[in-house]
């Protein structure tokens, strides 16, 4: 989910929102102002309903943020870096920069969000009770009660057992603890997510036919869960297939290398015709890996400029290229590569040791289908 605005850093975590968060805030405000609040507490002014609705809309966004921050804070404490939190139309997303080391940390990172939502629900519910005892206006009491209910609902919904919901992450932690294999546990939780997504879509359709607007929302959420769980299931299967195979066992020597100082013109004339590559590794003047250059970038340089354009000017810099050390797990590299053509294998000094392309990965996967790889050992 792309961040449209960045709010800043909270507890050291980059927090932002996608524009679609406004849709969520509007839907909540509109639903409360025109339907929920007039039903719960009749007799108030339109302005009153809309003001209370807007405050609740903002507080819901705040609740989602606290839910995500809880995941992030526990993750950081467990040594897992948190890249960012993004709020959007269907809730919040925390992007973690790594894997928890144990099923126990995985469990608490996942559980922290729903526990926070339940806590918020209880605070809002208790607040509603206190407000009504002290004779606060009924509109305020109803709004607080609604906020409490929604937070508890969010917790319960998120605890449904399937990825990418928190309940799926909890299921994965439990399976991981039982089997000792994080990848198979991930595959199980992802499969559960796919089933859950289908069930929610079916339920949403049934609801839509009975004229309930919430049905449409369920279909959307179900679709999102099904798609995301499908992708996670694919990743998990890749990890299972590649097992503990090291990058060094899969990499190959580059058939051709592009040098920073070479002109595009010369590279196209002398190297490209003799090689089938679509992407070439690039090495700088000191002999260190500097990135990659794709054939389509090379041919896009206008003829007249090709003699004076150096490879260095058009290459993809190393920071945007998947890289790995020879002892890293191929499974991790394969996930980082995704659909990208080429990864570079480098040593601590950034010297180019080899490359891994999709063909190397495909070949290894075919071999492993015959002779399965050893599984990682976990305590
Ligand atoms: Zn969560």
C-alpha cells in the first residue's frame, strides 16, 4: 500500500496514510451522521450528528493507528525492524523488515494488535458508562459506545484464523511451534487465509442479495484476503522447495559484465550481440559491483548520444538491485527477486562473485523437485 502522506515518526516508526483513508473516514462519518446516531439518539440537530460522526471517523483512524503501532512496538522489541505503517480504506498495514526469530515472538507481534483493539474497546465502553453517569449528552455517550463496539469488532475480525489477518499470524506461530518449521507453518496459515477469503466473499454476496450494504464491504475484504493469502502461499511454497540451499550452490558466473566507464555505443556493438542476456551486471572503476543495466535501457539511448553516454549514467544502482552473499539462503533471495531478472552475488567488499537469474532458480527448483532440499532446523 503506497503512502500518499507521511505523518512522521512515532516510536521510531515511519507512519503515513494512503489517500483511500479519507474514503474510510467519510464512510464512517456519513454512516454515523445519517443512520446510526439518529437511530440511537433521535431529536438532535443535523450539525450535531455530523460533528459527532466526524469525530468518530477520526477516532477510528486513530484506533487503527494504535492497533498497528502495537504490532510495531512489539516487533521492534523482538528485534524485528519495522519499515513503515500505512493506514488505508480497509485498515492499517505494518511492513516488517524481517522475520521474528522464534514462534513466541511471532505470536506476540501478531497478538499485540487485537489485544490493543480490545483494550481500546473497553476504554471507550467504560468511558461511555462514566459519561452517562455524569449526565453527559446522549449523543456523546452513544458515540463512545459505538467506538467501543467497533474496536471490539475489529479485534474479533482480525483474529479470524487466516493470513494476512492477525489470526493467521497467530495460527502460523502455533503451527511453527508444533512442527518447528516456519515455512510449512506459513504455507498452512496462507492456505487458511485463501479459504477464509472465499468464505467471506460468499457471505458478502449472500448479504448483498438481502440488500445489506455491509455485504459489499465483506466481498472487498474477502477479495483482498484471498489475493494476499494466495501470494503468501506461493512464497511459502517457494521457500519450502528451496529449503536451506545456499546462494553459492545456485549462482553462475556472469557471461558478460558491463563496466561503468564503457560507452553505451561500444557495449551494444561489442558485447550485446554475443550474449543472450536481458540484464547485465555492472562493475565500477574499482572493480566493485555497481548495479545492473537492462538491454531495454541500453537500446533506448538515442543513437546520436550512445557514443558519449557511459553505462554508469543509465545503470540501475546497487541499492535497487536484489543482492545476496554466497552463504545466504536462496529462498530469501528468490523472495526478494520476485519477478526481477537478475540478482548479484557479492562479498563484504562488494566484489562481484556471481549472478543468480530466473533460469538458475528455475533449474534448481526442477532439480529439487526430484531430490528435495533439507529443511531448516529451528529450536
Ligand atoms: Zn493487526
